[in-house]
C-alpha cells in the first residue's frame, strides 16, 4: 500500500505539532503549513525525512493553492487547524478583528476545501477544527464563536456533497486545551474557575485532540462523517 499523504495547517501550533508527530509515527507522509516559519522548520527537522513545509497565511484561494503545491503527491487527508483567537468588544471598532477572525477561522477552510478536493483521493479524510465556542459561545470572542459555527455548517455540507466519493468530513470541537492560544483565556478566567466546570478535573492536552483526529483519519472511522466530536472533558459551563 502506498504511503498516505496528510496536509496539516496550523502545524506549528500546540495541537498541530503533536498531531504531526503522531501521524509521522503512524507512517503518514506529511505536508505542514503554518505562518510561523521558524517553528515550522524546527518541527520539520524533528520528523522523519520526507515531511514538506509551506509558510502561508492562507489568506485567499490563490494562497491556499500555493501552500499546497509542495505536497508530495495526491492528498489523502486534510487536517485544518489554523486559526486565531483574539478577544474583542462589540461595535464598529471591532470590525477589523471580526474580519480577521472570520478569514483565519472560517473563510480559509472554505478556500482550502475548494483547492484540496480535486487533488484528494477517493476515500480520503477531512477534519476541521471547530471549538467549544460553536455551541456555547465565548462572551468576549463573538467573532470566533461565529466562525467556529460556520466550520460546523461547512463540515456537514461537504459531508453530504462528497460522500459519494467515500470522503469522510468531520470536525473536532476542543474545549480548553493547554496551548499558547488558550494562555490568555486561562489567565483572564482563572485556572481554578475553569477546572471547577470540567468533570474530569483537568484542562485538555494537545494529545487529547490529536488522538481523536488520528482516529478520524483511520480505517476505524470509515463510517463516520458529518459529525462534530467534542473534546472538552465534559465541560459544564465556561
């Protein structure tokens, strides 16, 4: 069987880097995309030979197409983790943050899907990153909550549109995961207050999310599509 190729965006982030190591250990050939060139290169050096990288902000369809040009062969899986998490108020002064948040958390997913699908093998996999915020809402991250809800709609629409090709499309919705992206939230809300709302009594780790994604890419998940998998420790209120 030929080596399978997976594209990971946001690959240099906390979840992305752990997932890259997990998939590489499982024998996947990886194409890694991120805006942080330094961390991306360090990750590439830590992986088995053959992983390719592309620095990109995925700001439009042309940028998405260019970022994927270096992928080694046809794509068997896309894991789209790239995103931003910026607090904001409501009102005209927040419009710039809103536009950036929608672009970096939702529009790029739409653009990537359009670029990837013609080059994806039948029976492939797509996994998008949604968030706890999509159905609970994050009070000081309204735009982020909106964008992650849009990811759910895209996931379900694509699952129906391309199911006849055997491509499974799912999303993961992480809760509060200990990564750089969540540091500000944990500091503002307070670790103890957050932990009190999580039945498992701990914040999530990148490995928790990476494990679910790895499952969704496996043959064991071949009859799962159009789903959103919460990875949140059973959080009650946040």
